[in-house]
């Protein structure tokens, strides 16, 4: 009974102490450190005529929290860490009147603790953002008409209606209507997928255009978006954090220090020597060795476009030997662009066919139609700027003496300033799942897929189909074009590779990091991109759980894998991976929150620098630790012989701490050797990125 009462009292006491220690947070710690630093300066130079040593401010503000934390660790779990030895040194120093030594040790330890705290990531809001993606309402069809109900009230078998722009509330099958669905939230695919009667749709995905009705099949916790939330939670729970190196060695440090101090006291009979040993053996340098190097490395990474969110992410990155890429938005831009226009008509040039396609698609709500118009406008703007530069250059060279020879021929209409305008399209009609129709320059223009031409009883030539298939097998999308009832050619759209992706993959291989591709895109698109970049290991058609499965397989084989992605569907994999890197610029907020590191400017070319930096950081940490331990043992020898007293001993290991900080600071300006050779290598690279 008495034992239980004592246990309850201790638990309540520990709870109160933990609450007091957490009050104020980081701001309080910084204020306490500033006050403590000033008090130590005043104590050392005897600046203030106080009835007590000014160092007591540092002892109370920095030392007391250390003693309390040591007490909590010993009482609750008999956890012997560095703060136990520091507490003994503090108390012993105070007992023999060495207040400055006690305050200085506490001050240095708290600086290390603050730096370590600043590198520890705060709680994430990623899962909350995933929850916000879950549709709140659904339009249920019943005998009395349509009613809007909370999404959680949808039952299996309910008939639902989904309007353009709405998120699909549950998993189900389309029973009427046609549309295109943006599935990026689930698969990461850059292009929307056409859906018609009988096709499955997933909760959380977005209906692009066209109203449709669906039959609910998976609702509530069984829906796709809820499964993804559970995947993120389970993956995050399974990621182990690295314990501080100082705490790993703390037990041995405490034992060695106590034995050395006890033997010295017994043999010499001088307690001041024993206290000096405890002071010089305080692991201040060890405490600073890791967080200062990590902070400097984080600063270096920031200058190269990385936001390191997890304090130990760079430490974990050193063990990574494989990097899994999500394709869309990571190695590629993630948006479809016109890569080719093919004309098979002798009467219509490529430029004219492109212009007719743009005119026909200008009112389209389909993302592919919008992409065609957007790319044409960009090319038009680029041509205009180029023409203006040439005109300006020509005017300067000829001093304005040449006569104007009149306007040049152009396939498009000219607006003010020479800018081509999109031709007017009449009788526009959008056919969901097939394409668009319009009349441009008096010609009837068709733009769509094979279904549109089959519906119009227009047979596509075999040569045209073969040419289109050659493009689609490489992951591109083809839109067929017809003029006045005859096939005229096609427009090719594809997700384009980032310019530095080839070089990045090559340099990662040089660092012994194997690149892999995990994507929700189809196999043709994935294989085409992988072949272009030189990636051998490819997994396509991946749902979030598939990406988790493949990463888990690699980890089960003993391989540490880093994952880089940009989509919401990448969040579970980013959590499970040894290190998760998110594309911060184009990526979703949820992907960024799930990751340990965010690539702010989306420049994948800096990834090799990040891997090399992490390895350099670990070398710096090991050098810091070796130096600190060596200095401590040297100081012990001097303390045993009586050469050092507690104050001088405190100054010695304080100097060691300064050396550690300066050595770590070198990381701030560190660059890869590859960077120095960058210009020379650039001259040897051709357009494809291969060395000549």
C-alpha cells in the first residue's frame, strides 16, 4: 500500500516537473541562455559587486533544468544519459565553491540542447490535410429526387450524381454519363483519364467536366482516400528515430568518470582533483558535436534549395543506397506539352494544322485541349520576342535606312504588334470521352480520339495509326485531327523530362546510389522515361499501397531507400522511406508535410550534392566526437596530476567546444568537388546529356 502511494506521489511529481520544463518552449530557452551568458561574463571578470557569484544565474536558469531532467530519467526509467554526469559535476562544483565552473558547464550543455531541439521536426499537419481532401457531401439520387447528404452517410449501392469540378465522394462505378477524371491524388498521373459507363472511380479524385451518375461500392473507412490516410499513419509510426550519439555513450562516460574521480580522491586525498575530473569529463563537446554539424549542414542544404524538416534526415541519408523517384512532377514537369504536330495532308502545312487544332480546342474544358492552346500561346509569345529582338538588331545595323518591304506571309491572323491571334471557332461542340468539333475558316475541324472518327464513319489510314502508335508506346498522348471529313494528322502531347534529370541520374550512380522509378503512370510512359534517363528498375501503374509494398520489399532485403515525389499519392511512401524528399514548388502540401526534406525550387540537379553533403556531415561529426573524447581524456590526465583546477578545466573543455563549433561551421560553405568541375563537364555534354 505504502509502495503504491509513493509511486503515485513520484508520478505526480514527475508530471509536474515535466510540465514546468516545457513551459515557454524555445523562446524561454533562448532568453535563459542570453541571461546566463551575461552572468558568466560578469562572474569571470567580476563586473558586478553582488553579495553572491553572478554565475548563480546560469546555475539556476541552465543547471536546474538539467538536474531535473536527469532526476526524471532516473526515476521513471533508470535512464543514464549525459545529463546525469553533468548534474553530478554541477552539484560537486557548487559543494566546493566553484560556482563559475558549475554555471559554465550548465550553459554549454543547454546550448547543445537548444541546437539539437532546433533540428528536431515539429508535429506535422499532413494527415489533417489528407482528411480535408475527403469530400464532405454527396448528391444522392432517390425516389423523391436529389438530396445532398454528408459523405459518411453514403451506403453501398446508393446512386450518386457528381457535377463538374466536384471531388468524387466514395469509390464506385459510373452507370451513366462520360467524363475525364483527375486521378493525381491517387496515382500521380499527369493527364486526366477518360471515364465512361462501367469504369471505376475513386474517392478524392476530381471530376473534370461532364455530369455523371455512379453506384457506390466502397464507402467510409473502405474508400480509397481513407485507405491512404491509414497508410500514412502506419508508415510514420514505423519510422525509427536515431538516438543521439552522446546518449549512446553516456552510460560508459558516467562509469569512467565516476571511477576516475573516486580513485583520484582515494589515492590523492584531494577532493578538488576529483571534482575537476567530473567537470572536464562533462560531455559538452560531445553534446555539441552532432547538432552543430547538423545545423551547419542544414544551412548548406538551404543554400542549395533544400528545406530540411527532420533533424536526423541528413544522418539517415548517409545509409541510403537507392533513390526511388516518382516520375510525374519530379523527373518530368508533370504537365502535358505539345511535342510534335504531324500533317498527312498536302493542302495543310504543319503550322496551319496546329493553328486549326488550337482554334478548335480554345473553348474546350479538357486538360489536353487547354494544354494545346497554352503551348501555342507560349510559342507565339516566344516568336514575338525573337522577332522584336531581330528587328531591333536590324534597325541598329542599318541605321534605319532600309525601306519596309511590306508584311510577310503568315498562316495565322495578325493582331496589333504582329502577335498572332487564335482564329475564331464557330459551331463548337464538346463530345465527352471523344473530342471536339468546330468550324474554323469555313472548314469543319475534328479533334479527338479514335472513337470520334469511328462515330463520324471516318476511317483513319493505317500509316497514320502506326505513326500514332509509335508515339503512344513511348508514353505520349495523340489527338487525331480531321478537316472537312478527312483525316489530316495528329498532335502529340507528352510529359517532358526536366533538362537536368539525365545528369542527376548519372551523378547519383557515381555516388553508388541506385535510381529507381515508382509511378502511377502507365507502363509505356514509365518505360519511355526510364529508358531516356538510364533507369533500369521501373514499377508502373502504382497505387499508394503498391509504392509502399515495393519500398517495404527493398527494406526487407536490407536496403535503405530514399523516396522523392510530389503528389498526394506519394505521402505514404515518403513517410515509410528512410528519407522522404518532396518537390516543394510543384508538389502538394501533403507530400511536403509527409517528407523529411522539401526541394524548394524543384531543381533535381542538386540531389547529388545533398547525398554528398550528408556523408561529409557524418565525417565532420565523427571528427568532432574523436577530438572531444581525446581532449577529455587529456584533461583527465592533467586533472589527476593536479595541473588543472575546476575553473581551468571548465575553460579547457569550453575551448574544445569552440573548436567543435568552428569545425562544424566549415560545412556552411562546403561544395562537392563535382561542382568545381561543373563547367568543364558541361563543355563535354551534348544535348542528350551523354558524354561525347
